[in-house]
C-alpha cells in the first residue's frame, strides 16, 4: 500500500471517530428544552438577597452590574415564570435595532441551590414565539431561511454553486491531454 493511501485511510478513520464522538452529544431532534435550542449559560452568582427583588419585579443592581460587566444589554423588566425562575425582558434601542419593534425575552434566570444562574435565550426561542406574527409566513422553516436568515442562505447557496462549478472545471480539465504526451 502506498504511503499516500495509508495516510488517507488513517485520516478517514480519525475523521469518522471524531464524527461519532461529536454525534453522541447531539440532542434529540426537535427537543425544545435542549441547551442549544433553549438557552446559553452566561454566568452564576450568589442569590443572597436577590430573590426578593426579582419576585417584586425589580432588577437588582449587583445583577445589572454583572450583566453590564460582560458587555451585554441591560434588561428593562423582570417577570416571574414560576418559583425560582424569571424572564428578563429587553426593550431594544430604536436606532440600533429597528427590526425588533417590541420588547423581547432576553435572559432567563434560574435559582440552583444558593446561586442564581443567568442564561441568554437562544435566537430560536424568538423565532418560535414571534416568527409567524412578524413574517406572516405559515411554515417556520421557510420564514427562518427566507426572512430571518436570508443573507446566510444566499451566501451558502453561492458557496455550494462555486464549489460545484470548481469541481466541474477540474474534472473537465483532466480529460484534455496533449496527444503527444505519455504519462
């Protein structure tokens, strides 16, 4: 077996093992509560004295400071979901985000033991809750790909088209050899 064939075989085996390793962590298809579909953990902090403020709808200064320290937008309103869980809402600034006309759920806070854990809602939550109303398209896949992510879809299509044309040009070139040359 040639060295290049052996290298290629080894490379395929390593990539296959890596794929299997990564695929083990993929959540069940359509699970709305899986981490990538629901929210992303930002940080946790001591819940001492903060829970009462949150239940009264007040955003504690220490929590707002921690959010600002990370460079994230400050919430404007808090709402209790159930015991030990809160949604933080954000009113987008008109000049920066014209495409979000009303306040949006931005952070989710959950009490775990003596700590508050702050999560950032994943964009899919917004797509699910607001997409049909904003786009007036009945199919969720269609309004995500064509409306919210239209430029991404155009870019992906361009990349695939370019790759296809490149492969065709490479294959076509192989067939044209000068008649007098032997390999």
